[in-house]
C-alpha cells in the first residue's frame, strides 16, 4: 500500500480550522422525539382514557387544603370522597401550564432549558445501599456517600443535574434526613439539585438554607427541585407528599410530580393501561400545582415501572421498561409538557455486560422519544436498590454516546460534501489531510473518556485492564482532589450553626483519608 501523506497547504488549513470557535458534538438540550412507539391515533385513545379516569373515577384521599382549592377551581368531590376533574378543566389546565422553563444550577453555567423536546440526563433514585468502593460489598448508604456522589457528578459533563440517588441511613429523624440530604447535595455540586421531601415541615425547614446559598434570591433562581410522589397508585393521593407539594409550590420550587405505579402490581399489566394511569395521576398533581400557582414550574414525571410477573419484583432493566418510559415521554410530547421518565435502572448488581446492555437500550429509547429529563440513568443498580461509584463514570460515557445519536445526522449543502469529494477524488485520493476532516473531528465526533479504542496489542501491553478498572482510576482522581467551594465559608458556618449538620467539616476537605 502506498504511504499516505498530507499536503503542507492542508496543514496550514488545519491551523485555521482549529483557530475558529469549536462547537462540541453534544450539549445539554438537543432535540429528541424521532422515536415514536405510539401512533397519533394511539396517543389520542390514551388521552381519552386519561380524561375518563380523571373525570369519571378521580382520585381518593385528597388533603382538605387541596380539596378546597380544587373545588373552588371547578373540581368535584363525589359521594365516595374521590376528587374528580372535569374534562374541560383538565384540557384548560393542560393548555395553560408552562411549556418550558429554566432549571437553574447553583452556578448559572449549569442552567438548562426544560421543555420543547430538549433532552437531558441525570441522576435519581433512593437506593438504601451502596457498593463500598474499597471492600466491594454493599452496605447502607450515608450522608458522606451523598456528598461524594455529588462531587463526582459535579465533574461529569453528561450528567446534567444531581437528584439525590441514595438515602442517608445515618440520619436518625425524617427532618435530619431531609436537611442533611439538601446540605450534602448543595455542598457537593454547583449543578441543579433535587431532593424528595417527606413532608411540608421539611420543605419549610430547608428554605433558609436554600436562601442562604442563593444570597437571598432563591425565588429568583430556584436551583433545588422538590420531588413529590403525590400519589399512591392506583389513583390515590399520598397525604404527606401532597402537603409537601403545596408547601414547595408556595416556596417557588420546581416540582417533579412523580407517579410510580408498578405494572402488574399497582398499575395495569397491559402497557397502554399503565401509561394512561400514570398520565392521569401526574396530570392530577399538575392541575393542583397550577391551581396553587399558575406560573409554577411543574415537571410531568410519569414513572411507571415494570414487574417481573414470575416473581412480582421490579425489573428496571427490561425491554418493557424501555417501551413504557419511551411511550410516557411521547405522551408528554403529545401534551407539550416539560417531563421526566426513568431509564438506566439496571437489574444487575455490578457494572457488567448486563448493566451496560440494559442501560444502553432503556436510556436510548427514552432519549430518542424526546424525554425532557431522563432520571435515574446514572449509577443505579439492583433495580434501584443500590448504587456504585464506578458506574457514574461509566454511565457518563454511555450517556454522551447516546446524546450523540440524538443529535443525528446533519444534512446540508456543506455536509453533503460534493466539493470535498471532488477535491479528494481528483486529488490525493484520501480525506485524512482535508480541511473538512480537521474541522469536523471535534464538532461532529465524540471521544469517550473510559471506553477503550486501542488495538488489542496496545491494550495488552498497557496491562489489559477493563473499563471498570479505568473508571475506578477516574473516581479516585476526582474524589481525592475535588472538594467544591462554591458555598463561602461564612455561609457554611451559618448553616452549621442553624442546622443539625451530620457531615463533619474535615470530611469535606482534601487529605481527609477517605480517598
């Protein structure tokens, strides 16, 4: 084979191309929605069932405060005490709710636009266990783990927010749990955070903390989302969570309205029915939020999960889960609402081939269906019962590749490349030295941080290490040195004076011996 050479002229052009501002191949908020598991007629049928469920069946156990607000707005309470939502009211509320809004980061550099088919990915979950980085055994998760995962996420570009992913089992009371979860998330990352608040007392308790970090301007830039599982499927309100919802909307917090029925257990085994029930349950919460505040930042979070019908256990990594989440994202697009679906919740307990496969197809389908926010897609294992430090690093790579597929193939006169093809065919016969190749290598192509593309011999010579080992190196590198300092020391001291903070100060500085 003749040697391939490049022309000096092309080397000069290469310098010119690299001098221009480089647009990365992926970014938060690329437009999805090309994958459509439901036809337009099927979405319309599901919508009609949603209207029937809300108008003819309604939801039970609404709180007195929300009942009074809802009845004043036109809802009805039947003889069984179920709150019903007339069809016209539902349609009107859908038409008037916010189509998009900014989900603020603590640092404005991490602000993201939610809605309009823009796709984002981030953490989520409430795992009670974590695989210990040093022993490799699962153990109960702690406040320190919340902080460490936040620090890790802070350095992973394709994870766009930090929704707490583990439960701090060392907190002794509900109030301590919610306060310390908020503090650990705030301290560990300058991205947007989200916390599942147990009740209204917790929501009110954390407001001074949030406002202190925001310099007194939290309402102007609310960077903490309240996660509200406002229903206990099927079709029943959750009292304490509804009280938290009301308090969070009044505080100006974004609200992630979650309905998490399990197909075959607390939602129909038929997937279409599970989608319809989830949509009805979330719309009930969204309507209540809009009654409280017509300008609220509500996120339509249809999270129906799948059961393995042989055992009744959850199966977050199944093909059915991928379809459910994609269909829910498509229905949110039908309503044109900012939304969230779950994906990436592998049933595997390790970052292995099963985990990679299950995460890959569930996240891909959700992204291509146009989900605004894909939650729980980084770090989660064992059907949401555990997490693993290495997996956040591995999943960051995976999410990046999936987002590149969402961007798709750009077809323009320039990318069709007739002139380029003619130059090469009539010239050197290869594209390696062509200016287009140099200009496109960073704008069109994404390069993984962990996935190995070396030859077999190069890989063997370097020690034949697998991806998990490479990810462990990255975890050590980040967690040994990255201790964010976006909260000024004076503010942190004030928080420690006013709240029962469990995380020791010396655990939040480099050289503490943990990593």
